[in-house]
C-alpha cells in the first residue's frame, strides 16, 4: 500500500528536530548539575504511588483514573491552548460524564491560556507529595517564556479526596531557549528506593532528573540537569534488577547515522552505560515473563521510507525487548525484535506504518504476565492512509510471544467508527485497570478522528480485551472546544510515545 507523508500536529515549534551526533564511551561518569531546591516534604518514606492502590488514583476511591491530553483544544477564543481531561475509573469503566477538564484557565493552575501552548502534549501521574493520592503531571513543551516560543513548562495538579485541586509549576532547568520543548516527554519511578517518586522530564535541550519528594510549591528534594548525553528526548524508569530501586534509561533520540536512537542505562552509582545492541525512541518497563524483574520494551518506529540513508528499523517499524535479571540489563544482551513481518503478528510490514510509535504495558487477562500494546498510527486500512491501528502482544513465562497476538483498527468487529485517512489510531496507547477487576483495559488515542480526536477503550477479560461493548469518547463529548485547529483529544496518554 502507498503512504503519503506522515501527518504531523500543527505546531509553532517542533519537538521533532533531529539531534546532533553524540559521541560517548560505553561507560562514563554521568555529568549533571545539581541545583538547589526546597526541603523534603516528609521525613519517613511513604510507599504511595509505587503501589497499585495509589498509582493513577487521583481521588482515592480505589479505582485507577485516566488522564487524556488534548493539546489542540481551544480555550474560548484562544487557539490550541490545550487541555487535559481526567476520566475517573469505576466498576463500569470510564465515561465522558464522570470527568474533570483541566486547562491553564483552571483555578490554581499556573500560567494562562495562550495560542499554541498545547498544554497537555504529555501527561503522567505519581504521588509526588506522598499524601496517598496520585498527582497529575502535565507537560507543555510549546509554552512560551517571555518573547521566546516553545521553551516548555511542567505543571503538577494535586490529587485529593475531592479529586484534582490546586497546582504548581515544577522548576525547569536554567538557560532554556526558544524551541527547547521542555517536558515533551515524562517518566516517573522511585529511583532512590525511599518511597518517593522521582521524575524525568526531557526535550530538545537535554533532560532534567527530579528527586522526590516534592513540596506543595512544586519543589523537588533535588534537581539535576543531565547534560552528559546532550540532547535527550526520552526516559524510562523501572526496576529491572529486583532491588526495590528503579533504574533510569535515557533515550537521547536520533543521532547522525542512527535514526533509531541509542539507549543508555544509568546506574545507582551515577554512571551510565550504553546498550550497544539496543535502539529506541520511546520505552516502557513491565514484568513480561513473570520472573519478578522488570523488562524494558522500546519502540523503533522509523523505517527507511521515513529516513532514507540512515540505519532505520525494520520496514514499518519494530519493538525491542530486553529482559531484566538480578544483574539488571547488561550491554551484552541482544534484544528480542518483533515487527509486523514476525511470524504470528497480524498484518504486513509496510513503509511508514510506524509500528512502535507508542507503547503500553499491562496485564489484560489477569494471568500475571504483562502484555504489550503497540501503536501503529501510520497503518493504512484499505485506501485510508494513516488510519492507524494497535497490536496486542501477550506476555508469557517464555517472554513476549506472538501467539494469540491481536490487531485492532476502527474496522475491527465491535470497535466503534470506521477507519478513515488521518485518524491515526494508536498515536498514543495505554493499558490500565480502571474497573478494579485485575485486568487492564486497552486504551488507544485517535487524535485525528474528525476535528475532535477520540479515545477507544476495550475492557479486559480472562480471554483478553473485549471489542464487543467497547466504547469511544470524542473530544467534544469530553467537554472540549474546537476552533480552527484539531482538538487532538487522545494525542497523549500516560504510557510511552515517540516525541521525535
């Protein structure tokens, strides 16, 4: 099938600029600048957002909630100011009727709505202040600073018994310039093992690592600007060696001759090691083989049709899996590679499919093995170019398997709607149990659906996601407004996506 050029969001400043060449040795001391910050919020460790009972639960009712970014949403007459919609979990799943809409016009949220801010281009959650409620992190990489456009900002909205209320700005690194796109990508996890979530925020001008806990003023216990890797477009945080402390993996993004991007593992000793056999522009960590160690999955979506002359992924894109162990993930480990030409994977690899553009990890059938949902927003369905799709791969004791793999499009039986050109189903994906039955629901954003964008949700079951009875929520149904620019509801979910 023939693809036209990729559909790109309308942006004043792009966060997809290719980085310059980065030359590093395999093992080097991590270079960082430690900046002053406020005092710790609590003396005793609190295992808050690191437990399933708290993660993503903004109002403490025991159900996981879902944050959906809509960076193109208008705020009154302000074009593409952006918004985030929080859909609250329940025994019946999520619905447009049980929601909170957050913008920069919301009481207590710092800043004000401005054209092309694209508030909500990145979202995630963690209990930053250790009060037992998850807090919402919102990245706004197109935020202006004075006369400079596209500098970026990071906002936290605080969870509580009444839901999300009150907010603060989290200080960016000093010296950000126009087009830096700070907070285009976010990752959270407990790197120090003290029970306080730590945060990584990345963009075009490097990465910032925040050590929790955070005060209600948004101050971290420590803030480090990580400059050893130069431009840094992504981070992944998770425990791959079972010691109770998460490891950080940095994804600098494309370098000269390596459009697939290197992967660097940061040790607890402040040193990082390049994983020379691995690539990735986005990543997630989960226990795929049930051995108690987190496994790293990276997305490598760009093939030769999108980057001729470079060293791209397999045709149509691919994902790579590195398995954790007591030794963690070592440089000598060769990743498992899966693409649409792998036996058992539905469909056929085609130019520009972007398989691996987004990734989510979760247990959809309750078998205690994490599954992987892979977004393919460039997938053509018949004559509909960039209609998009998503593929679910199952975890097992032997690792990620293609046995029982399932592909979803808007032409799949039971999925509402019809596949249309430019829909981009799978531009963002997420797996989270919002019904509290022990089985994660499938969430896939379709930001190009009409002018609204949409979120498709399928309930988990012992046999996997159920397309029968699955639902779609549109941006306007979620209370958002369209002016001239597409709302792009569903462009951002808490799981990983490529921001290149």
